[in-house]
């Protein structure tokens, strides 16, 4: 897959690395006992530790360490058994201590990788540079007053995993696929719920451009605040084009932090706020080094669920579904489980088809996701059984499915109550066949020259029986009558 | 290492401490003297020496993940120079 | 002035338990002493009402035979410990009006043991100083004056208010904190006993931080036994402080008199610094002779990196302080000096809120951590610190405790050494090395200088071995029989 930008002076390619901040799923904060719950009144989920009160000390939340290691293992990364929390010093009103406790020289997770699946069936491996734990800052509210900013520290101290990729991404689409895949893995692991709207998955993109064929990197800009999957591609596209235009007009790209403005669809410099940052990192003397006990990593490794890549391979191998369908089915753990429940002991390709095309189609139309499905996996399976054992026809199956979706009733009950059972008994079908043959002598003539016209007769009979007749039985009777 | 006025101004800004112009020069001299004095550390051979990380080695000390605090915005903001509706009020932040 | 204030903490405790006097009598005697000595400026906040309230509970607990370790005993708290709803200042303008909605773990323990809070004592601003002259609330003067001189001398610092309060018989005991000598040096200057325990022995939770890797709460008393009793009440594991040690607190008070027979006491040869006054050298030798006379063996040891301890300390402590003090920004508590905009509000609040010494240390600390200088200063200092700590480890292969002078001189006049920071820093030349190594150290009054001011000896122990410090300290105390009282107190005694 290649993505290039045509400039006035030649062809350019883009180089992108992503820094993702993923909020750790935990009850309490990284260093305090205050709740991480979303949407609380201002400063309700704040302990005096989070407010940076004098004399307050951080104490590490064991679960957050576990979650970081779990995520590292999910990214096939090196786990560092000795990591260090450091202080990143800067002043900002939503940063109560005057420093963010983060990890710098010794992160808890080192090199790993993430495989993205391209729509053309190819896959690419994007390197993970590191994952480290750090605390979130509070929230500034600017729109309540003209001359003041209001500060809510509910988020202050919530655990984040900063996951940094290598500059391996070459297209805006790959960036989106990377985000989707990362989100999928985090959700499988139960370490981040990946909700971009609530801000618990945030993306900064490092973007640079270079002439096609060049191997050195250009000067990069860091784009902050890319807060939805849609914006990831748009921000990168805009920024890359901006850089190409700059260079081609004889200017240079200045390494800086830029903000993505979703309304205008453009990036703009944050230089005003930037000044000369000098974070003065040093190990936090209030915290001990994070030394993982013997057997700790192994125990977490043993508890990992089957992750999307492994599941996808298994679906392809065991169920014979296409790589594309497998990719769709494994994106969410819940979807994969639903599919497996339907496919169990049935035709898996058929099951995949019904889950992806029929069920997802109706869900998407209603703006729902799988957790809100009115059709249980068991019921969908029973519907396929009714179809496959000839109780209902393929045409009726879709009607029954629609009713199931609306009413949540079981397929057997719908078929029973609405009398949709397929008719297979010849004596009740024969009169309809006779009627159709008698009323269409012309078509009978045509049949003599072209036996394929039998399909037309079958259609007519089906119509008369309201779709309930078994098409194979109808065909048999018609053949006998027309040939006889 | 001797500090000049501009370095003092840069450090003062990093530390968010107002140093009036007429105090920059004397402060630069004072800090330079201190730095000169601490630079005797260069004499110490520290090749291969691990920097000290923990004075008293202790086992990892982690807490259980449970909610044990919060629910008192009034207490948290009780000492604030300005507060409103549970928020801290600070001078306008220009984005 | 009542003789009740002349009791030691241990004696007062015994007196209360034996019902020789009441909690009220003991407390009111101390409240009177507090009022009589306001000229010392030892307290920033007096809390007589709080003490009287606590006294009611104490009296009834004593009555019921449920007395805690310090039941009914009036003490003072360095104003670096946060105390619920009681003004807590760190002696800084920047904490104007700050009343913490929480209690430090150490003071919580003390109240739990029944102690009565007389007030919050003055200190050097944010515990940065060795003379208690940097307080926003004005200098503390020592109850001592030099013979033939009525100019006030400094009480030492940073816990100068606590030391002065105990020396002036205002409080039976007091808390302090020691980062580079801030308990031991003022104890020596004020002729009382002070112990800095092993780093991690007392919780730092709720203690306003100066330099986190060095700060350690400790105790002042008028005897070694008092310090042992008081420290027992303060010490212990605290899950809120990751650097607090989960170790049992020994029964120090019962064993202080264990003696030094068979102990090996090390004298570090590097502590014979150039220009050390001969009276300091003499008191040191005197201390060694006393211990030898009581059955200890005196050995010479070497702490080769001693001379680098102060410069190491003056990189690490300011570096940590520059970060620890970033939270004083005028946004959530304390002083806010409004400016035209946010940036100016930060600059003015911190520019006006911090005093000169604090500003100086924040600037140095910011510089040594800044881009391009970290390795040359901070990292280098942490490596030298490792070497200093290793020196002690090796020395303790040859001895059980180390004896040194506490300070290189007796107390000096208020106003001296003010224009040269390095001269001021040299006050801590004997206390800083063991602070960098996290070791316990006690200062015990051992004699008087030629000008009639107290001189102290320091005993440094192995990690977690406060017990040996107490035993050696007690042996010196017995031999020294230091009974001289500060000015104005002789008459009342
Ligand atoms: Mg980053
Ligand atoms: Zn981050």
C-alpha cells in the first residue's frame, strides 16, 4: 500500500509515529485512593494527594502496574522488571504538584509490535517503542468565565499508559488501522475501554514528510488532540500537505507541537504555550523503583486471553472463513464470542455471513452495537437450524430474522405462530402446480424447447403458496407433470 | 560554571520566580559561587558507580486498587484563594 | 515559673502516673512558660486551647488507667507537620492562612498516645537553613547567650523553634525534621538532645517536603531517655509513605541504659577538618575518653568521601526542593499575588511568597536538573552519594557506632554568616554525610565552649540501629553530666 503526495517539485511520502494515551481500567487512581469514575461533579473524585497538598505522598496502585504489564504482554513487548517513576516538571494550573509523575529513562514496557490488517488482505507490523505509566492532569474549563479558568482535578492522578509507536506508519489509513487494532487489543485485555469520546483513548501523531526514495527522516511536528478515529487520518493528511507546501515554497518545517482543530479540519501551532520546555526529569524520590517480583510476569502471561491475531488465524483455519470476515469478527471480543456460539456445530461460513451481513446490517441501521442485540446467539443458531433442516425456506428465514430483531422472540415461536413452516407434503402442493400449468399453455410450449423455464414455474407456485412450499419439492412435482 | 544574567533569567522563568532586573546580576554572582563550590565533585572518580536510587532498600510497596478517598470537593477547595461551584478558580489560561 | 516545667519528659510521665500532679497543673505550667518566653519567637502558632481540650481526654484516660505513651504530656510540633485545622506555615509567606484538612501521620500518632499540643514551632523557611534566621515569621533566638555578652545567639536550624522551646523549658519534648542536620545541629546549639532516626523510621506523610530522599522526622528532648520515649511514639510503619519501613519499633526507652561495654566506637579521621576550633577537637576527644572509660574500644576509621558530602548535598537537596516546592503556585491554597495574567501571577506569587534562601535553592535546583546539566550535577551527585554511603558501610565493618562533633562550632550570634551561603552551609559539615547515607544520628550535649555555649557530640549508628545511638548517647550523657541552664532559667530552677 503506498500513499504519496504529489507536490510541484516531485512525489512525497509521509512518516508517522503515534503516541497514544490509554486510560488504565482501575477503580482508583495511580497514586491515590480517589475514584476514577467518569462524570462526577467537579473535584468530587479528588483526594488531598491528587490536589498536591503539602506533605502528600504517592503510593503506587498495584493493579495499574499489573494492567501495564498485561498490556505490554499483549503487545508482545519486553517487560522491564525494574522500572522507575520520574517527575516531569512544568507549571500548569491543572497540574497540582507542579510535576507529572511519569516514566522516562526506564519505562515498565520496552519494544513490542502490533500487526495491522490492510483491506487488501496484507498485513504490516508496526513497531512499539515503549509503554510507560503516568498520571493524568486535571481539566481546565475555559468557557464559564471571561477572566478566569476553572479547574477540576477529577482526572488528576488517573493512570494512563502512554504507548509510543515507531515511525513505521506510512499512510493515514495505516494510522487509523493502528488505532483500531490497538483499541481492540486493549479491550481484549481489559486494560483500557478505548472510549475516545470520554477521552480515555487519546492520540498524538508525529508527522514528517520526505521525498520518495529518501531514507532520512524529515523534521517532524507533533499533532495533539486527535480525539476520534476519523480525525486521525484527517489530521495526518492535512499536516503532511502543509509540510510539503512549506518545503516546496522554500520554507522549512519547524519542529513544534501543533493542535488539531476538528472544526476547521486543520492543525495550528501551539507555540505560544510551548516556550522553551525543559522538563527536568529526575527519579521521584517519594517512590521506590518498580521491581516486579519473581514469577509476576509469568503469572500474568498465563492469564492472557486469546488475542485478536491468534483468534483470527484460528477462525480462518478452523472455520474456513475468509481473512477479511475473520478480521471483522475478531475486532471485538464480544463479536468473536457471538460468532463462535452461532458457528458451533453449524456451517461456519453461513454463520459468519449471517452475523456480518444480516445482524450487523440491522444493528448498524438502528445505530446499535452488539451488546444491544435483541437476537441472542442461540436464537440465531436455531434460525439457521430451521433453515438448514428445511423447516423454513431461505426467503422466509430473512423474514423470520427481521421479526426476531423487532420482537426478540425465538424463531420457533415465530414460525409456529405465523404458520411459516415450509410445506413439503406433495399432495398439498400438487393442486397449485396443476393450476399454474393449466393457466399457462404458452410457457409450457417454451418449456419443451428450453427446460430452464422450470424456474419460472417454481416461482409462480411459490408465490401462490406464500413462500411456504419447499422449492425442491415443487421443482420435482413440476418436472414430473411437465415431462409426463 | 559561571552563570550569566540571561541564564539566571531563563532559570527564574523555568522556576516561575520573579527576579527583578536589578537582582539578576547579584544573584548570578551568588549562584556562580555556589556552582563553583559544588564542582569539586568532579574530582571524585565515579566510573562504574551506580547512582544511589534508594537509601534504605525496601520491598516494593503497592496499594490495593480500591476507592478509599474523595467525595469532599469542599474540603479539597477549602484553602483555595478562589473557588466556585466546587472548582478552583485561577487566572484565565490562554490556550 | 513552676518546677513542673523542669522535669524531663520521662519524669513528668512518671509523676502523672503516680498522681503527684494533675494533667491540668502540668499543662498550665507549660502554657505559662510559653507566655513568659515569647521573646524567643519559638512558636509561630500557639495552641493552648487545643492542648486544654486534649488534656480533658488525657486526664480521663489516666484516670481509667488507659494512658498512652505520652498521656497528658505537653509537647511542641515543628510547623512543618500538617495539623488538621491548625495553621501550618513551614515558616513561609507562601502558605499564608493554610489550614490543612488533614493530619500528618507522626502527629496523629502523638495525639493517639495522649500528647498535648502547645503549638507549632518556628523554623527556617521550608526547613532550609542552619540558624533559624530565614523564617517569614522572624528569627528564633536561643535561650542561651555567650558569657559576658547579651547579644542573642542562634538556636541552630532548621528546627530552631523546637530546640529553643525544649531548651527553654516551654515544652517537655518537640518534633523536628532533619534533612542535613536540622535536628542534631540545633540540639547541639541549644544544649539538648536530638535524634534523627534512620530514613524510613518515621512517616513523612503530612510533613511538608524539603528534600524527599533526605527528610526524616525526629525528636528533641532534654535527655536521651526522653528522646527514646518520644521517638517510640512517633515512629512506625505508614502505608501512606512508600519510603517508610515496615519494621517493629523497639522498646528503646527501656534499654537506653544498656551501656557501651565491648562496643567499638569509630572516630573518622576525615572529620578533623582544617580550621576546626580546638575546643571542638577537645570535646570530641573527651567524648572518646568517656566511652573508653565505660568499656568501649575506640578505633580510628576512614570515611574518605567526607569532604564531598556538603557539595553533594547542595546539589541533591536543592534539586528535590525545586520540584517539591513547585506546588506552591498560588492556585489551590496559600498566598496568591495577582498579576496581569496567569504567567505573572505565578512569577509574583512565588517571587514574593518565597524568601531569599528558598529562592536561591530553588534556582540552584532548577539549574542542576535542567537540560544539559543533569548528568554533570545531579547524576554525578547521586554517584558520589553512593560512594559516601559505601564509606559508611565499610566503616561499620570496623565499629558499632561513630562518634563525631555535631557541629564545627558553638552557636553564633544572630546576624553572623548571613552574607556567605557557603559559610552557613558549613554548619552541617558533620551531620550531612550520615544524612546522605540515611543513617540514624543523635546529638547529646557534652560540655560548654569557652564562651559558655553548649557543645554537642554526635553518635551515628548503622541502619535501623537507633538503639546503639541511644546507648552510646546515654553513656556520654552520664559522663558529661550536663546540667548548665540557659540564661534566666538558673534562678527558677
Ligand atoms: Mg509524550
Ligand atoms: Zn504522556
